[in-house]
C-alpha cells in the first residue's frame, strides 16, 4: 500500500542502534538484541536531550515515550547508549545488558551519592544519573535496584554496569 509505514522485525534490524530520527523509522516499542544486549525503540518526549550513559523513565505521554528521571528511585525504562537522543526524537535505548552509566556527583544532598563500588547494586537517581544502593536507603525512598556496577565508578564520572529494566 503506497504511503504506509512498513514496520516489522526486518526494519528494526535495517538501521543501527545509534540511529536517531525526527520521525519513527520502526514501530515504537520494537525490541532487538545486539551483542547480547536488549534494546527498545522509544520517543524522547521530554524537554531535555537524553545523553549517553543517562537513564530515562516512561514519560506517561504514551507507552514508549521517555524523559530524563526527575526523582530519586524512578522506575527505569532504559539507558541511552550509542548516541544522544535529542528532545522530540526517536532512538534506541538499552533495556537489558552491559552498558555505560553516569554516576551522580556528590553534593551532600542525597543518601547513597558519591562513588559506586564495583559489584554493588545501582539505582536510578535525579536527572538520569545512577547512584549506589546503600544501607541508608529505604524501600519507600528508592524502591529497588535496577542493576549492578561491574566496576568502581568515581563520583561524577561514567563506568560499566549491568542494567535490567524489566
């Protein structure tokens, strides 16, 4: 049919995971596995660009719209990996696997902030940055861990972690 969008598993693999577009190139919510990592296709409906290493949440505008986390302990939707996804653009998010995450900077205002020790659980914090889950955090503050640091990550820098958004 002329003018129709042909979404499907073939199209999801015809572009790279670093592809970012102004219009959807595959169906929102499409999933794919590449190099043992799982990715989901989403739309950045937030007002800020989503940068590599930052975690995003579902924005609530639609099932596969995202924005940067705005509160401690938000439910993670994915981590931007290959290329920054500007506001009002479409791109691929890592939803499960090994990735680069950005650690929040220590400013003395949050429990669990500072460096992340390798092998410890991580949680999504404000503005899409990750923090170490510490004993001072309660279930009402940060409901759960979204992954585990693979290496020690110095405050304000980035490092490797295993993330599971399911």
